[in-house]
C-alpha cells in the first residue's frame, strides 16, 4: 500500500501498521445489552491484542421505516456510550447526522462517523471537522472511489478516514469493488472496510435485509487488498437486534473472523525494506 498519514483515534494510530477495528452493535439498545456486547468484544480483542474502538449509534436517523427503532434518545445514548468508554478504557465512535450534533457528540466520542448517505453534506462535514476530532466518512453507495477527493477537501488533513461499504447494484443489493480501497488510500487517507454493511440488502420492505454468510469472505478479501481498519457491527444475538440484525457478526463468531482477517493481512503485507 502507498504510504499515507496515520490518524490518531484515542490511543490508536490508524494507518501506522496494526489493524484497528471499529466494533459494536448497530444502535444503542438497552444499557445492559450495550455493556454486555462491549465487554464481550473487549475480551476477544484483549486475547488477540487487537486495538479497537467501540461503535454504537445513538440515533439511527436513516431507517427504512418511520416506525423502526432509532435509539434511546441522544442524551441517554451518549450517556450509555460514555459509561462504556470509561468502564473499559476504550475509544468510542458514533454516527453524526446533523451539523448541530457534531460538537456535543465530540465531547463524548473519539471518532465522529458520517453515514454514507450524508458523505457529501458540506455543512455536516464542516461541523465535524471544526470539533478537532478525527472523522470517518463512509463512501456513498452512489459514488466512485475517486469522488471522495472532494470529501477529503472539506476535512482537516490527517484527520480523516475513508470507509468502503459497498456500492448500489441494481435494486436491493450491494457489490464491493475492491479496487476502491487502494484508490481511496491514494487520495491521502487511511482506509477502512465495513464488512457488515457491505452484505446489506437495502430497502426491501419495512426493514433492510442482509446476509451475514458473506461477511468473512469480504473481510478476508479486503485484508488481502490492504486496509488500515476494519468496521464490523457485532451483536450477541443478531436475531434479537433492533437494527441491522441480518448483517451483524455474532459475538461468538467474532474471534474466528478477526483471526482469519489478521492472518490474511499479515500474509499479504509487503516485506520490510532492506
């Protein structure tokens, strides 16, 4: 992979060598369940020595149906997230949907995440950049990798990550073009691969569907191409999840997934110079 500036997310440097993983449920559900999932992820990452960031959305503003669960509310969601971060000593990330959310969210989380549908919203990107926090922008399902150059131009140099999460392919399906990973990295930002939203089947009735069977295959392929970070939504019981259940990695299967991804990434890494 071409050299690119590393981005600090809490104590971790994304793009400095070790794979950093953004892991957690799609949305903050109950306080007990959120802590249980976070503690389970901490155990896995601790055993493997994997640096990680806990991810959970406090408000899912882009649900398919108006009746779908969005979260516990901004204040309560941020409180629960903050408790997880302090309790486990782990950096945090969450979605930002509106410019006015950026500053208060940045007081709690270490990494602001801009959803794919909003990746070109200048006011939102400006507000996130103004907080001084690093920003992870998911590439829109409707954009070519090179189009993310305009997104980077709205953010602070050395403070942005770009995430691949699949591209719209006809109706109700996504496809991943792995050429996009080195193409986006060549723009000057570390790259992340979202292996769970890439298996999503958008729309399709009251809720979006998905097929988690393909998650390990896509994650290993991305590791072989070259990534600086891996994003995966994780749940202890995906069939009970209040959002994106069909896509999420089962907590009991997370360790096997990470072991395989780390092995592929190590095997694909170029030899050190000299």
